[in-house]
């Protein structure tokens, strides 16, 4: 491809709205264009990368025995009503009506449709196990689309579904997909951590996330360097109740005028935050729910959501606290709490001695409050946010926390969809049973962004050879020089004949401009056709490693070809 004819226009301007490196660089390098919030066009070079990512995914899916099909974007409401997700999915579901008033959604995932397909076609255990997948555009009405392709409202996904006769066989299908995912991410040059995950909206029994570590990811990952445990932070059990070996002291009432926060209270009383029983008040569908947690810990709202079974809650406002309890925020406590209030006790409070608690009187606290004697507590639940240094639930060593980007997600669904949708088959023993399912996603367009997140420097992108839009860039330094032009054209023809994917920068631009563009666009190898041609050589540069080679003209292309093949092996 001649750059002078190619639809690739870089920009020198810094895109103001772009925080994540992938967002910034893909815009600057002319790979993507924004159409509306969270909606992007993939321009020719980006599409070349995307096709290569898809190629890697397809090969590994096919190797695992999965068969590709193409489901529909428009999903009828009726299917989603069968599983209860038409409402449960919430505002992220794009809904629309046709001219007859029939309702549809734009598929954000396809469990409903594929389960419908299976119940129409699979009758017998002889047709199982079965693995099907598609690569398709998906839609999710994100509240806050951000970071370009990382959190977009329209995106490309590979989603696979497994169907088995029993739990045991389903676990084998699940494992084969898990291994395929590990191979895929390795081939794509991505460093990915496999983490235990929450089943969330999709539902089911077992779930793993494949998370690329980057500071712009939305996933908070906890991992342990000693036993390699890794999990999404919201599913990490926190268990750090302290052992308080001290005598119970006499209860005392103290004045704490205007003291609102845990920090202020700890400072005011000269106690450690661990000694304070903190009350966090939520408004759940208009009703108060109080979480009592140790003063040094925070509530994990994902854990709370699971416990409440709804995401319709938020921190109560000052006004609501007043209305619920007739006192001010900061003075809600377990002593004298309004009868009938729904309460959760976080594990961190268990066994606390001589605690500081509020007793629902403004500007006062109790010190040396002891459970059993001064207030009753428990049962205990796990609602605390995990934090750096918490004990690994598997081996007890300190955990580390990192941000990451979820690229893949696997779920062992069981009969979460086949049961309500009646996808039954006749088993060996002649009995009707629901098929056991799994589902497996990879965010293809997000993978593209993640590759840039993990492979770039301050000058631009460094595409790993296997997914690069082109393998070789030939830079003609002075198109007005006939000799240089002749040599560049020859190299270009030779490289094409050798089967290399070549972009030939024949544009009438200054050398500095071309080099800056080359760095930005990030093609892994570049041949510089410049002054050295007079001595019969060209310079080859690697964008990935910074290496340089001076090569005789007649050996340059075959040398590049070898390098490219090595990289892709
Ligand atoms: Zn561990």
C-alpha cells in the first residue's frame, strides 16, 4: 500500500478528551474516529489489526472444536422476558420498537437467542456436547462511556456457548475454553492475569476473568505473589477481625460536639480508628439499611449489592438520615437504634472490645462499649472492601491491588438459561433434562485497545508483529531524488512479491515528519531508503526493540521476511 493513496491521516494535535494511552494514540495515529459518545469508527489500519485479532481468536476457537455461526443483533423482547433479563438487565440494554410496536433489544450478549436456537434443534444427548461461537457487534448503553474503545457503547465481541449433557462434561468444555483463552492472549502479546470473578448479570456457578494489567482498567484486581491467587477485588473475602485481648472497661458517655467523620472522632478522642464502630447508612428503595463496619474499613458496594439482591441503593443523604433516624449523620450507632432498622454487621467488628459507638444522640458518643454487655451484634457478613496488604484468602500472605482491563470472561452457567427457557434433551436413560451451559466472551475491539495500552511509548504505538496493520514500512526519504525513488520502488515490489504486508511511505513530506509518523503508527519494521543507498545499503529499524541493522540492498527484504516469521512463530 502506498501511503500517498492510503486512508491513514495522522494528527499532531493532542486529543483533549483522551486520558488512556490507547484512546489518545489510536485517535492521533488516525486509527479511530469518534461519531458520538462511546461510538467509534474503525478506519482501514485499525480494521486490519482487528481482523488479525479475530484470526487468532478464530484459529483457537476452531482448534477447540467450536463452530462459528452468526446470531442476530435485533433480539425480540419475548426471549428476554423468558429469562427475566428484559427488566433485570437495567438501563444498559438498548431497547427499540419496530413499526408494528413490537419491542426488541440490541444484543449486549446472546444467551437468550442461542438457548432458543438450541431448544429448537437439540433433541438428544447424541447431539452433545456442542460448542458454538460468533464474532459480532454488540451494544451496551454504558452510563459513562470512557477511554475510547475500552468502554464503548458499540463494540465487537467474540462470544461462545457450550452445551453439555451433564455438569461433568460441562466442566470439561469450560476448561477447554479456558485453555484456549490462555493461548489466545499469549499469541496476541498480552500479559493477562486469570482471576476468579463474580457471576454478575450473566449468572451461573463458576467464572473467570482474563484481565490485562493497565492503570486505565475498570476492574480492580487483587493478587497474591506467593501463591498466584488472583480475583476481582469485589469477590475477595476479607477476614481481618482483630483479637482484642483486654478487660472490659466501664461504659462512659462523652461529648463529641460537631464531630462527624471517623478521622475527626479518632483524633478528638485520641483512639485508633479500629476501635470505632462506624455506621454507613444506605437508602434502599426508600428504606434505611445500616452497615456497621470497623472505623478503618470501607464498605464494598458490590458485595452489598449481592447481599441486598438489588442495585437500587445509594448512600443516604443527610436529609434522609435525619428523616430515618431523627438525628444527624455521624451519630448513628447500635445503641438505641430505631426499632426494626435493617442492619448488617461486617466481620471486621467481630470480637471488638471497649469500642467507640454512637447511640443516636447528637454530639455524643459512648466509649468502652462492649458487645453483649452494652449492645447486641451479629450475625456477621463480609462487606468490607479488600485493600492492599489484606491476607490472601488462600495462603494468608499480603495481597496486592492493581487496576486492569477485563478482556475475557468465562462462565459455567449450569441451567440458568436452559431451565427457564426449557431447552431440554432426551438423555441416555430416556429422561428429559435441561442442557448444561457455559458462555465465554472476548472483547475483540477492547483487545485492540489493550494491545496499545501494553505496547507503546511516548512517541506512539508499537504493534506486536502478529497483529500489526503492516509488517514493514518502507520510508522513502527524498521522493525528489530519482535514484532513491527507483530503489524504494524496487524494494516495495520485492517485499510485496515476498508476501510481506508493506506500507510504502512515498508521500512528499520532510524526513522528520515521516519518522514521527512512523513512530506514531508503530509498524514493527522500517526500511529507511536514504543516503546509504549510494553505498549500496539501507537501514532497517525495529520499532519494537529499537535495534538497527545496515543491510546490503539485495538482502534487505529477505532479512525482514525472516525477522517477521520469527516474531510470528
Ligand atoms: Zn496467596
